[in-house]
């Protein structure tokens, strides 16, 4: 007895939304872990990172990607 049921097909907009959601989540997680690790290194070994790299750039990336992740998660709950 084989029963064939039509599986719902994801539209291209749903696939794009899913891709953007996953991409922003990964960027947020990666930038947050990197920022916290570099900040910790900079505090333990004074000016170890800040002599070569401005951590505020990474902080801006982390905040923007966190905001986008939050907005996309809320939008997913509404669908």
C-alpha cells in the first residue's frame, strides 16, 4: 500500500528568507564569539589586540547582525 501525498513545496521567497535567517544567525554567533574572545585577550594582555585592530568595528558588525537576527526570528514567528 503506497500512499502518495503532495508535499508542500517551498517557494523561492521562503527559501531566500530561510537562507537570510541562517546567514545572519551564523554571522551574529561568529562575530559575537570573536568579539568577546578578542576583548578578553585585550583586557588580559593590555593592548594586545587594540594596537592592531579596532574592536569597535567588530562590535558594530555584531550589533547589526544581532538586530537582523532578532528581526528575522520575530518575523518567522508571525508566519
